[in-house]
C-alpha cells in the first residue's frame, strides 16, 4: 500500500517553482538576476552585474565575460581589473574607459580589425590609450613597370603599419618614395622583382616619419 501522505507531500513539493533553489530551469524557464551555476571546483557561470552579459568565473577567481558584443578578461577578484578587451568594434577606447570602469595601466583594448591599444594612464575621466599596432590589410599592387612605393594617404598615427603585396605582371624595379626612411643597417636600395612573383613590403610610422621595416619574397638585389 503506497504511503499516500508522503505522495501528497512530494506532489506539493514538486508543484512549487524550484522549491529548494537547486534545479536548473527547464526549456523556457528563467533564472533570477542573481542566480549562478556553481561547480564542484568553485567555478561559476552567472549573469553580469549590469544584467546585459554573461560571465564565467574560474576557481581561481578570474573572469571571462561576454558583454554587449565584446569579450573581457579580468584579473582576480575582488577588484577584477580588466586585463584585455577583444572584439571592441571599430572605435578606439575613450578617456572614460578609465579606473572607474576597472581599466588600469597595462590594460589592452583590441578592435575588430586587430588594432591594439594599451592604457598608459587610467585616471578617471582622463584615461590615455596608446595605439601599439595596426593590423592593416595588405594592399595588393600589380605594377606593369618599375614601381616606387608611396606612403598611405591621410594623417598617420604612432605605430601605424601599412603592408603591400606586390605581384608585378612584368619584371620591375621596386624603390621607396622620398617619404619612406630606409634604416641605415638595411641592405635595401632597390629590388628587382621577377614577373608574376610576390614581394611583401611593410612600413611603419614612428611618430615622425614612415620607416621600412620588412621586405620579404621573391626578389634579387641590384647588380
């Protein structure tokens, strides 16, 4: 004979919505704003404090956060200073991405195109971010005669890079425009590039002028 008293009590218990706060929601269910999933190791999955993102907290208390389309990696708690932001869309970090927003000196901010900024001053309302690289897509060139490499248009920024992918249709001699400085220890004066081969050139702006930094590929030194 079944224990009807126990069955009735169990039915009542199960009719409540997560009565002991131990069940994950079923399909279509909703967890409360402060809910979190805690694993045996102490790692957690939870909603971000502003309730617009989700974060993973490892057992050592570092955070991996997905919020408003960007990925954040933090230091250990309790302060959780931001080490890195990835997928920062297209706009550089502003003066307000500061210590009040949990950024600190050394924090990195990376845009969708790979351009990376580093915080050198996190003062509230006056943060300073310095561009350390520009992951510029290669500019493809197919010269049909001797070619002089020109500097990019516009106003360059410190650390900006430009890369050129050169595949001449005929043999050509590659030289650099007057606006490009060739390092004194470089063997480059000009390069003869055979037809239908490849040469990749990179120049970088150092704050005062463009400097040749890399030449690789199929070429021959002038005789």
